[in-house]
């Protein structure tokens, strides 16, 4: 066979294959097949029954067993009772401490349940002025709730002793810093309390405007929610009684108290401008007279003045005729209101105070009954721009925040007296026995 006779087998095979004139694709699948396959899978071998049984068991477990986190949240004691009272019999007749804890358990119902095994995510919160009277009590609540807290304080009026019990806690940080200088932090919420609140201090070092501006700038940069603690002093010497949040006030812009009054009014203006113009989430609280443990002993405020004078056997100094009125709330009530305001959805402003109204003479009589019935009262000329009446209308806070004060002056004042007695004299044991005799008298 010659080379011309070679045959390529592949071409030979192709010539022998039958040819088809038309192309027939695969038959399309039924449209309902993707639906029926999962259904058939679930129905086979009783898989659906097992799924329903699992859902039922999980529902029963989550319904019967409460959340651990929610239980821890409500077991709050606003005062370190163990350090002030030796037993229940000394706590105002033996029932107030327990009753106050129960009040907080009931009032804590606004917090939702967390399923078993899941924890509420702790927030990173900065508290300016956190070493002060109100700030330190707020820090206690936040730490107890499970948050990480950064305290920023220059210790002008704050004290490290108020926070010593948190040293060593990995969720607590303390920074010595003046908020009139900017500071960079990564936080979720800002409680801005830094500002001297006593006439003795704020006339010497007013920091309302610059400090608030810096903290608002921080909130804007990191997207944090900002709460401003304003004051009832924005109402000045009010012509409306009681004062509602819509009242614009009657303030002397050039008086001896104007650095504080107008400073807080300006702080509120800045806060609302940042809210409207920069989209910062803000809250505004207008705080009325507050008292309780850790107050400055000689800070010039009327409650601390009366208590310290009575303990030292000095005359109680009443300025003017003693007929001017104030409303006094216990510090634990205020802290509860601040936390509800921060976690709520309303900007404010909100009045946070106790509507119970007392004249200065009536307050002096309560202090006499609590400490020394023989304490003398001494009258002195009234101070300039001293408001004649002050009483909050707390209807808005009650309706929108579900908040109202629960501690009366006659129940809260003895707790403050015990703290003052221990800090002035250092006689913890004697103070406990004296408190017992006072409460049972």
C-alpha cells in the first residue's frame, strides 16, 4: 500500500456516524420542584415533629428561667449599707434599707429580659466629674450594671475616696483631667457632670461653657450619646410655681450667681445646637437640690451646712427670714432618673427633683429632729439673687420616663447624717448606735 492510500481513521469514523438535522435540549424541570423537595425532606422520617419539639423545649426554658443579667441589675443598694449600719435594726427602724432595695427592684422593670446564656453587651461610658458627689453614685450604678466606665475629673471638688472601692476593677478607669481642655476617648455614652455646683466653688471656677463644648465635640467625633446635667438654676428666681420645663426662667445675667445660671443656660443652648446642626444624640436633665452621702461637708449648700453645723454643735445658719422654699431629692433617686433619661428616647429637658417643698425653717427643724433637738438657729442677711421659691413639676419625667422620686427627706437625711458623722469624727460604731437611738426615738 502506497503513502497515497493511507486513511485517517478519525475522518472515516465521522463519515459513518448518523447526522441529526434538529437540536433537542434537555426537558425543563417542573417549576414546583424546588419547593416540593424541601417539603418532602422535612416530612420524611418525622423531621418536622423533632423541629417543633425543639422549639417548644426552648420556649419553656426561656420562660421559666429568668435572665441572670436582669437579676443582677436590680440588686442595687444606693448607699453602702454595710459600712453605715451594723444590722437592720439601725436602718431607720429596721425596714428602710430593705424597702429601698425593693423599690429599685420594682422600678427596674423597664429593662427587658435577656435570654438565658446571653449577656447584655456592656457599654463604654465616660463620666465627667465622676469623682464628685453625684458622679460617684452614678459610677457605682454603671459598674454594677456591667458597663465599662472612664471617670474624667480634675478633683477640684471631687474626691478619690469616693471611687476607691473601684480601684483594681478592670472595667474602671480614672483620668485626672480638666474638661476645659479637649480629650480623645472612644466611648458609647457621655454623662457630662463636670461643673462645680456649690456657690462656694462655682464663683471661683465656672466651667460650664468650655467643658460642655469640648464634650459635645467628643460626642460628635465618636458618635456617642451625650447627657448634660443642667440645673434648676436656669429658672432663676422663678415667677412660675412650680416650674415646668417650658418655663424660660427669670435670671439676672450680671449677678453674682449668673456665672452658674447663665453658664448652664448656655450649655443647654450648645447641646441643642449640636443636636439640631450636627445630629448628635443628646439628653438634658435639670437637676433640683440633691443631698446624700459623699456630699462636700463644707460646700456651702444648705443641707450639708445644716448637717455639719448640727454635728459640730454649731448654730444652724438661716439666711433671710427662712421662708424661702426648696425641694430636696435623695441622690439615688437622681441617679435612677439620669440612667432612665440616657436610655430613653426623649431629648428633654426633664426636671429631676423631689416635688416635696420645704421652707428653710422647716428643713432646719428636720435636721434638729434627726441630729440634735437642742441645736440653735441663727439668722443672717440673705445672699444676693437667692430664689424665693423652687419646686419642680415632674409630670413630664413621670409620663415619658416612668420616673418619680421615692425617698422622702425624713428617710434619706439620716443616711447622709451617718456618712457625715463618720467623715467628721471617724466614729463608725458610735454613729451606728446613735442612728439607732435617733430612729427609734
